[in-house]
């Protein structure tokens, strides 16, 4: 039997916690955690360092709550989904009736890379729905931009604050939310002429372009992962998109940015990139690998083209 | 007794041609190198030998080499008997010919063969491709060198590519990867170049043709010159090793392979860092 607010619910019980103060965070989270422990449910904290310290200090010694480093878990959305699904499956295999998690994306994720985290928050309503999970996603309203908060309310079916628990009036089903066009913040590098521009490149030529601009800016692993991602994206564009395929590459002081466009409509699967396509078809696995391999991936449909923008290095640019 | 570590010349070249005269020019250089190195040389060609002998008369030393038995112009049918080649038997023939050359005091045997007529049908191609890898393994160990000529216009790009990728060296520009023999002590085979979604089917075909044998439950691929491998090709390798009840061990400097294997949960592939 599930306990607490998740009692009687099937699948994923997903709540947002927009908190105005540390006291409010604790007021919501502590009963959630202690209730989970006392019910014998796996109870997990995946917060950033500051808030995790705050919560840990407020819990009794030896509380039984598991603390995970939130920064690692929330490095990339597709990585987070994969890690969580694996963890949840493990708890389920051990006989858990409900799993409780409180987590938060890092503050940097509330900036120019928020678009893929908004997609994450929406997609997990589906991705975790096969698990008896009750999770709280904490957002500090003192540092969260209002546009982000609007997305939070649209991607979480429920909201809980110190004042109580309520359904989110603007909640939007994942398939509808994820099908909306969401323009990513343009990277300032994109306002400059690309260092490399190719039309209908073969995957080999695209891979070579990455190697040719390598000046040691990226660590070897990150460079190779970008090569993997570029290869997948160009292959998908050639196979599933409409020509011409346009490849542009910029190199900044702390990042490499690649944009690959074609004149098709892009993937039809709303969960594209965040989850592997079940049958492995239509480039779904390749896009999922791309999401695992880059520090930011932005999807954009506009001006008759579908564009994927990949960033290696530091994706948190400022204008 | 074959010493797997013996240092022997290793030359197995695939030469695709559109213009027979261009092939012959390259063949002449290949043969001239062999004669200079004290090898016995063969120029295997379809049809009667006389026109070939006449054309090669201009190659310095060739006529004299023919006279003393250092050069031969055997027929294609007698060198590769049967409409569809039998790989093991064919390797045995070249083993005997190589040992005979050595016994006669030559440093090895070098063969140029335009084998276009031997790969015209799918059955011929399958058999000959298997032979190509089998003879490649022998060439790694003993002083046999070969230049395999294929007429592109007669065979088509796909057939040429299927054969070229089984050679350590070829002149075929669009073949991005190579699967060829390495010293048995180093692994089941060597893998070089780039393997991606556009050539994963050809990779699977090459693996089938190579018919690699695991040792101690491992199928070690020496991939020091592998520059890229994608998830499709890793999955192909995983499946191929699985059918052979083996774990594929990919020794490569391309570290992303290890992350892809982990990501895809390919339990039948292990990636080891190699330089």
C-alpha cells in the first residue's frame, strides 16, 4: 500500500514545490521524508549542496533518508531519466510499494538551458509512470525566473507549498506540452559567421569538421562525445529529414556549438531525445544518444526548417 | 611450425580499376618490387598467357625471370579451380606454392591476380570474400603477398566495397573501414577506419565473411586505428560475438565506444583502452 498523498494513486505522483524560503522548503519536505522512512518506503534526497545540507541538518541523526548528489544526477535530462529509471527499477525489484524522492535541478539549469529541463519535467510524467513514485521537485522562487515557474506549473500535475496541496491549474499533458514549439535562447555565437559551414555533408565529413577545429578546448571524452552526437544528428537529417542538410559550427572561448538543419519537420515522437524510441526506428536511438552526449541540445522548428543545436563545453552562455 | 610473431613482409592489396591499362601499370610496380626483393612472382590472368607475357616483356628483368622460373604467368582457371572457390582448399594451394618458392631459394611469393571472373555471382562473391580473409591470415604469417584486381565496371561499387574492406590496403576511396588479419597473438582480427550507420550492414557482412573464431570465450578486435564506431556497429559486434558464445573485446583508443557500450547495455562487448 502506498502512503501519504500518493496513497491510492497508480504510477507517478508528481508534485512541484515552489518555495519562498528555506523554512517553507523544510516545512514541506521534512514531513514528506520522515513519513516515507516511517512507512518503510525508500526515501531519497537529490538536492543541490546548499539545500541538501539544510535538509540534512533538519533531519534527526540516522534518519534513514538516502542522500544523492543532485549535481551528478541532474547533469543532463536524458541522463537523469536513465539514472532514475534504473534506481526506481532497483527499488521495485526489492519490493518497494512506493518510492519518495525530493529533487531539484541545479540553479544553472534555470537559465539558457531551461528549455531541455522543461521538456524533462514534462516527459517524466510519462517516463516514471510505470513506477509507484511520489516525487517533489523543489524550485526556489527567489532565484527562479517567472517564465520558468510558468513551465513548472505546466509540467507538474500538482503543487505543494506550506499552505497546502493543490492541482496545478495550468498542467498540460506531456504529449501536448512537448509538441509545442519552444524556441531556445539563441547562442550569441550564432550571430557570428560559422567557422565551418557544410551543405549535405556525409557523417564522415561532419565528424572530420569537429576534429579539424579541435584545439584542445574540449577534454578528449567530451570531444569524442560531440563527434558521436554530430554523427547521429547528421545521419538522422540525411535519412529522415528533407534536404538540404545544413551543418554549421562555431567555436567560442569555452564551448563548441553545432547546428544541423534540414527542411523536414523533425521527429514526430514528442519524447524524442529524452527517451529512446521503443522500436529503435526513425532515428530515435541516435537522438537519445545525442542527448546523453552533449551538455545541451536544443530543438527548434521555424522558417521551414528543423534545427538541432548541440553544445559541448559550457552551455550556460551569457550575452 | 609457424611462428606467429615472425616478422614477414605483409602486403595484401585490393586494387579496383576502371581502366585495365591502369591496373597493369600498378601491377608492374607490385611485381617489380617482388623481383627486387628476391621473391618469386606470379601474374595470374584470365585467358592465354602469351599476350600477358608480351605486355610484361617491357618490365625490366621480367623476361629473364620467366626463363629461370622466378616469374610465372599461370592461368586463372588453373590457379583458382572451380566456379565457386573453396576457401580452405585455395589457401592450401597458396601455402604449397609459397613453401615451394621458399624451398627454391626465393624470399617469398608475390601474386598479382585479376580475379574479377571469380566474384560475379552472389555465391562466388561469398566464397571468395571468405577466402580473402582466410588468405589474409596466412599472409600475416608467411611471406605471401597479393594484389587482387577487381574490375569496377563489371562488378559494381557494392561488390568492390565488400571485397575492399577485407584488405589492409586498397585504392577504393569510399570504403571507410577495414577488417583484416592481425597476428593471432594479438586478436581475432584488426579493425580500422570509421564504422557508422551508413556502413553497418557492410560491417556485418564483413564479419560474416571473416568468420572469426573466439579464443577463450573472447573475440579480441585489435582496433588501434579505429577512428569511430557508432551504436549500430557496436550492436552488430555484440550480436556477432553472442552467436559465437563469446565476448567481443574492442581494443581501441576511441574512448566513446566504452560509453556507448555502457549506455546501450551491451553486455557482450568490452572496450579496452589501446593506443
